[in-house]
C-alpha cells in the first residue's frame, strides 16, 4: 500500500504528516532477569504492549511493572510527558493509549509527543482507525515492526483544534452508545443458554406438556439401564487425518449437536464394521473436563461414521424416543447427574457405562415424548433465530463504528465552523515554534521528587486537552500524583494550580452535594 492515502477534506483542514504534529520516540526494555531493574513502588511508570491488550480506556497511568532508576538508566527507555500518545509498533501493531502522567514504554512502542494545538484523543482515534494501513507499512523477519521513520511519514488529516475537540466529543458519545449496544447484544448468548435450560427443565418435570396431557399423570422416574437397548464403548484405534470414514470424538459434540468440521478418519474395515453408527444412536461423552463430561448428541445418519473410545453409544429401547433421551441427558437434571456421577482424575473426569445406566429420568408415553420433543425444538428454533439476529446486529455495530470513524476523518461527522482557526495557520505556528525552540539540553534522569515537581508543569497542558471540567482529583492523577504520594507533593501541585487561577488562566469551582450542601471537592477548567 502506498504511503500516500489521501482523500478530499474540508477547506479548513490540511493534509500533513505525523512528523509535523509530533515527535516520535521509541522505548526501551532493561534485562528482565535482573530484578533490580524493576521497582514494586515509587518506580518510573512503564508499560509494554501486554498492558494494552484488551485495554479500552483512552488514558493509562501505569502498567504491571515499574522501572527502577537502575532499569531506567540501563535501557533506552525515555520518560514521556503526560498527554503523549503511546502506540505499539510491534507484537502487535496498533494498540494505542494516552499517557495520563509521565511514563516510559518498552521497545515495542513508537510514542508521539504532540505539539501544541493537537488533541491527543483525536490522534489516538486516527491511529486506531488506521491500524490496517499501519500494519501494511511494517517489515521484519522474526516479527513485523513499524519503524519510527515510516510512522513519521504517515499522512495525517488535520482539522482545526476546535473541530478536533468536537469530533472527539462526538466519537466518545457515539462509542458509548455502541458499547452499550454491544454489551446488551453480547448478553443474548448467555440468555439463550439459560432459556434453553429453562425449557428443558420444564420438559422433564412434566410442566411443558401439562395441558396437553390433561388429567393424565406424570410417571415416576426410571433407570436409563431399564429402558435403553444397549451401551457400547467406541474405538480405541488410532485415527488418521485422512481416510474414508470419519471417527467422531468428544470434540465433535457441541451444544447438543454433532459438529462435523474437525474430523479424523479411518480406513480399517474391521473398525468400521464394529463401530459403525446407525441413525438414532445417542453419543454420550464419558471422558472430558468436569464441566463438559456427559455432553450428548444424536447421530441422525448425516454420513457414514464410527465413534471413538471416549464416547458411549446408547441405543434406545422400544419405549424410548432417542431424541427425548438426548434432550434428557442435556437437561439440567442430566447435567446434574453427570456432575455427581463423574469420577475425577488429574485433569479429566470419567463416567462409566455402569454409572450411566443409573441415570434416573421420567419416561412418559411415546406419544407424549414426541410432543415434548416437538415443543422443545419449536422453542429452540425461535430462540436460535433471535440469537442469529443478535449476532448479525453485533456485526453491524462493528461496521457502524468503522463507518463513523471514516466519516470523522473525512470531515463529515460534525459541521465545520468558519470561525475556527484553519489548520494551515496551526501548522505554521507549530513550525515557527519548532524553529525558534532552543536545542534541548540533555539532563540527568530526574529523581522521584524532581519528577513529581515536573509533573506540576503539565497542569495547563492537561487542561488544554480536557474537553471541559476535570475534578481536582482526576487532574492531579493525570499529573502523576496518586494515593500514596507525599503531602508535600500534593501541596506543591495545589500551589501551582492556585497560581494559574491567580493569573486568570484557570477556573476552580467547588463541587457541592445539592441535597446536603456538603462540599465534595473541586473541579477545574481553563478560563474561557
């Protein structure tokens, strides 16, 4: 893919590249086999790509480990300022979060320290949306990595700062709605399982067909061994990846049905003759994990097959419907039987055919068994249809999120404001500031006390990035002061915050509980 993916943008926007909006910095990792390189507490916050696996928040304070002063000095890690956009450039590429406080990263990152007038949340959204393109730019033999030079060249559609903030606010609102929708749709899978178990529970208590039965009585439970025709263990012979006849194993039973996707085979004629399945055979998984032992499926003659040794074949007797038996063994009472009857080994549980014969369940007339099966399958068909619709809806939510991001970076998500400073002026100001900025003087690694004091200088920058009010606690946390920091550190930050208020750069407002009138804290924002 070309390094120039550009599209038309609104007149107030401008195309630029990452190198014109941020400094790109790599990370570093000290030797992991030296415990002195890491600190339990009071160390330098440090993250690896693993810390962003599954991470959904925009900001991150620290990872699972901190660097000690020794580990920091002995590695290529650099302390990045609050607001830096942390981007994983390898293993894998594309995880992204914003530093809530000064933080260092492992070598698996290329982090962006943004110039003034660039909203970190906007950049984060863009990098995450661009993940497929960024992955295409990576190279390497052992693993793919996106180099800093390539990342610097990545094209960037830059709106005015005010519009960046409007886009972020809109994306955050829409993402919150889609997250709620995904959570609700994801719950349906659990609800489907619970509903099916409720249907089965009613079926084998007699409640499901009570009105159909009328005045007829619900029979007493009987032993499976008294109503089944036969029980047999499956083949112990070694199977092959190819062959003429599939050998069904415990992994081929899934949610009460046979799964024909992951098969092994046999060509052994004696084995095929001895263990050939017939339509109506019920397959019971006799050996598995404690949670899965006892799962059952019905063979309906879909294709010729035999069964493996971890399964027991049950042939129903003349007064037992094989479908009814399958549902009974998968019902709550059937699962409870498997749980109590199993014999636990080191990693697996087992239920012998002798124990399986002791399964107690009610067996009404064949006519009522047929009606119960019909009602179960009718209910299951309806709920499966709803579950399929939920899965489709969940897929559409993902596509909608992608479409929203596409609109955002084409300038189509929020309206433009002609009063916004155009991106061209913003880029000129950034360029001028970089040219006039004196060369950076390399300093020694700051002590913990010096770092906390330096964090106070990020107050104004943090408030610039915030969309509105921040509670004082959240502001202080983003500046690096958390529970456990010294009183002196907190006071130094607070004095600098009051100084900004005196200079009329920020507003500080009390948070009061309207019902009690009790002060609950302060909140802060830039003075408008």
